[in-house]
C-alpha cells in the first residue's frame, strides 16, 4: 500500500513538475524573520532552479512560504538551451511561474530574435514574454519597436501595439498594430500601416496583409503606393520585390505626376525592371487639363511604358478604344499616345468626330497643343464628312489629309493626292421668298452641290462648315442644281456615315 502511494506521488511530480524554487548555490546565506515571515538572503554567485528554469544573480531574497524570489544585480534566467533573459532586477513567483524583470532587460531566443526593454513579464506557463513601457525586437532581418507587445516562445510570433516602427535595409514602416514571426520573417499587418522605401523614397499605405521579408513577397489589402513619379491605389496588392513585379486588383487608380494622367481599371500589373504598367478590366485613362478639357481614353487594356528618354515614353490602348474630349470623340482598335510631343496615333478602322466633322482613314495622328487639337493627320483612304442643317452630307476624300485647327474649331484641310469633294451651297430665304404663312426665320434652301476632283486642294472652314475651296493642279469642278441631283451623285465612293458609333462621356468613363 505504501509503495503504491510512493509510486503515485512520483508520477504526479513528473506530471506537474517541480513546484518549489530551490537554491543550488550561494557564497553567503543568511536567514531571519521579517513581519512574521521567514526570509533567506543570499549573496554572491547565487543560483536557483525550478524544472528547466535556472536563475542566476548577484544577490537574492527567498520567501519560502510564498515560493517567491527577488533577485538583484546581474540577473540571468535560462530556459533549457533556447531562452536566455538578463536584467538588473527580478521578481519570480514559483507558483504561477511568472517572472517580472525590470531595467536593462534582454530576452534572447537562441538563433531567432532578441528583445530589449526595461519592463518585461515572462510567463513560463504560457511561454510568453510581455512588455508594456516600450520595447525593441531585433533579428537578422528586422528591428521592430513599439510601446506594448508580447512574444510567444513556442510560435516565435511577436505582436506589437501602439507606435510601432519597423526598420529594415529596404524600408521603414509605421503602424499601430502588427505581428511578426521571427522564425519565418513574415510581417502581418492588421491596422493602417505606412511603409517608406530606403532607396527610392517610395511610400506605401496599407490596411492589412502580410509581407515575407525573406522572399520579399507581399499580399496586402486596401493600399496606396506613391513614388516620385506616380501614385497607385488598389483594394488588393500582390508584390514581388525580388522580381520587382507588382499586381493590383480592385478599383485600381494609377496617377502619373509628370504627365498629369490618371489610369483606372479593375486590375493592374507593374513590371519595374521593364518600366511597363498594364491596366485592364473597365480600363480608361484621363489626361487632365481641367474639368472641361480632360481627355478620356478607354480600352480593353492600357499599357504605360516608362523610359529615361522622354521621347520613348508611350501610353498604349488596344482593342475597342474609345476617346472623349469636350471638342473631340473617337473610336479605333488601338491608340498610342506619345507624351513627348503630345501626339495620339489611331490604328485599325479609326473614326474621329470634331467640330461637327467625321474623319476616317487607315490611320490617324492627332497633334495636341496646349489644351486643344492643333493638327489631325489622316493617312491613306482619308475621308471627312459633315452634315449640314438640311441633312446633306458635305464630303472630302483624298490620299492624305491634314486638318488644321484654330482653338477648338477646324480652320482648313489640306488634301494631298487623289482629292475629291462634294459640298452643298445653301441659301437662306429672304422675306419675300418665304412660303406664304411660314414663320420660320431661318428657312434655308439648297442651291446646288459643288463637285470637285483635284489632286491637291485646300478646303477652308468657317464655324466648322465648308466656306470655300482652293484647287491645285488641273481641277475638274462642276455645279449640280438640286433638280438634277441623283442619289448616286450625293455620295463619294467609300462613304459611310458612322454617327451611331460616336461615344458619349459615359461610354468612356466607366
């Protein structure tokens, strides 16, 4: 019976561990009674043990009845061979296994991280170290400081709260709350966090996510990135700093400061090494001059190409391109914008509408000057159509055309090669010529149609309408009165009125 009890006691001791803090050594030992409580004082090379925990110090007081130690001087705690803690003062409760370390505390997880603070509570049962009046965690990669925090010895997870600052060779971060795994080197963001790059001054602000500092990979939510040349916003980011390749998803907005352009879309990719940005999904770009003169371009995909040479910078838009400006609209399969000379290139069945004129050609080039169109170059199979007040179609056709603008209004068109023109002469009726009983003060009649064939010609416009034409090199001109006009006479070959394709602002701005 007695042997069974002994076996039971030994078993419970192994399960629950050593309960009492035991003195292993000291140079000097003194005992006494204080306030009715037995106390023991130890001086010089003092050493206590409890299970795998060893406490070293210069001097100490042991309260046996409370199972409590107060240690002073060069205090050091070791937990097996993985944890070492040093400080100038310690209170250790052997019952709760709680160590309260004060002044010059250094908590070290071997080969993982080191924590510096002046106030640390080390809970051996939970394997957790907490600080509450400022602390700093340092490892081979990062240095993180905060007002409050705790470190889990078992999971190597450090949690930081209030005035968090992280320093790394690549960046500095500021936050109110974040976590860091000192073994995997992954930072977890839980609150509004600002990250500033050490090399290029890039600044990023995120709401949540994680960053793997070893692999330099991030997955972040609801963030904004800003560099010297651009700003970017998105609901989600997937960043690869090693490959310098970045993805943004959800309500992406990219702003080029130098070009004063803003690109919008559902998703975006940025290849920093190649200097290429791609935005797609309800994508459109706004080149901002002011609210009235902003140029909008939408497409399936928008691509921005960076280059140290300003002449090589490009904005590409391809497939189902639409443009809208207060004084100009257009559609095409693809468009290229060259920022250096403010030129737009339209390819694959382009159509432009400006100053009441429809312009088509195999390719179109628009030169912007200031806030307005300066010239439009129509190359190969050029065709310009305008509709007058009587629904007649004035037409100009040629190999190459150059439309020149004065402000927001077309002033003249130069036709170079294979020129053809149809335009209607209109006459407002005088009072006597008005039909009896008519009250329309603007009653207008068609006097006839001018048909001109000439290799080269210049068409002058007034208030966006054909005013007169100058002919060069053997012109063939005729005037056809209304009663002689046939349907075949009213259209030049290749005529196609495409007003139904003309985009509105809401067709371009998603």
